[in-house]
């Protein structure tokens, strides 16, 4: 069951984060955080360059583990004034992304992360 869930969610994720939805330049990358670190079944990573945005999406089999992981991830960059970090869930998937918003390109980085997050959220 868990392997089927993972495959179904990864297919959904590929559609949600397609170039048409999330914008150009979002490419696969190693996840920054291992699935086992947060109790997830799977973790996949993405990144953009110029502006740099790092994304990790987790697939969970247990919603209570997903909720607990979201709380821990929210605190991961707490207190770092130039880091813009966001989490969101879509079914059994949990999205975590961050970017540096200091400097001249900070607003561009924030908008880029928000576009990817919006794509992940789906057509709600």
C-alpha cells in the first residue's frame, strides 16, 4: 500500500510542479532533508537558480507524522532574518521550501518561491 501511495503522489507532484504551473527553471535536486528524518515514506527535492530556491516535498503515510514534521520544519529557519521559508500540505504530501530574501533580488526570490508553492497547492 505505501509504495502505491508514494507512486501516486509522485505522479501528482510531477503534474503540480510542471513548468507550465511552477514556472521555468525548477529542476530535480537531491532533497535537503531525508525522508527518515521527518518520518516520511519518500522525499524529493527541487531547486531553481537566479533566484535560488530549495524545495523538498515529502510523502507521508500518516497524517499525524506529517503535521508534526510541518511544525518542526517551520522552526528550521526561525530567527534567520534573510530566509523566507514556507510549508504547506496537499493530501499526504508536505512541501517545504526556502530562499534568501536579503539583497537586491530578495523580492524576486520571494515571488519565485510563492509561485512554486501556489503550483503545489493545486487548483483550489
